[in-house]
């Protein structure tokens, strides 16, 4: 397992060990000891996944304090452009985005710390994205930033977006609690 730091403090791209044989594929996206040895908190309370179709964009999503949480995100089917947005006021990368492709072929994951919002765009016909999160979901803490307000250049001008995501506040009016 390789954990590569990004320009955003606490955000890592994780390359998972994997092996192919006559039976198929085995991938290990998480190992507590390796995460801990790299100083990453790794107590996950909830796991879920989403399946999205071509041109779907989800995000930028996050949970507000005290329900804010780290995430480990990976793709088991398909490919996405995965994007993190730093919302920590004291961070030197506040308002900056970092992106990488996560796919079922490159065995990469993204470790996203508290105070960093998450979004992704489906690059192929369909993608299944798994999330391990440090705290269980709280509807009252559910928040986010409008997808087109962070200055990130998405690969599609008119993605498929939920009504909820269209109504999220723009970055320039979001009052960060982080």
C-alpha cells in the first residue's frame, strides 16, 4: 500500500495492493496498521456506496462539525474524476481543489480529512464509488458547496446534477466552520 501526500495537507492518494489470478481480482483498499503508521486516523464508523451513470457529478459534499468526518473513497467499478476542496480557514490551501482519477483499473483511493469537501464526476458509462467514513451520517449536519463555484474546471459543461447539489451555497458565500 502506498500513501502519497497531496498539496492539500492531510489529503492522500492511496494505491492499493492487488492481485489477479485465474479466479479474478483481489484488492485491499484499507489496512489500519499502514494508515496508522502514516499518522492517519483510521476509525471508520460507516461504509456506503453509490452507483452513478455517465456525466453524473456529485458534490461538493461534507458534514459540518461536530459531525465532520474523514473519508476513504475508492471505485470498485468504472472511473471517476475525484475532487477534494479545502474548506479549512487556517489552511494555506483554503479554497484550493485537488483532483485525481479513481478507477477499478488503477486501484487508487483518496483519503480525505475533516474540513475538506468531496465531489466526483463519472468518466465512463457508470461508476460505483465506495466510502468509508469516520462518523455516521447526520442529516442535520449535511452540507456542501455548489459544484461550479470553486473554480475547478470540470470535464463537462452540463453534467447531470441533483436538485440538492444545484442548491448548495457557492464557495464565496459559505461560512466555513473549520
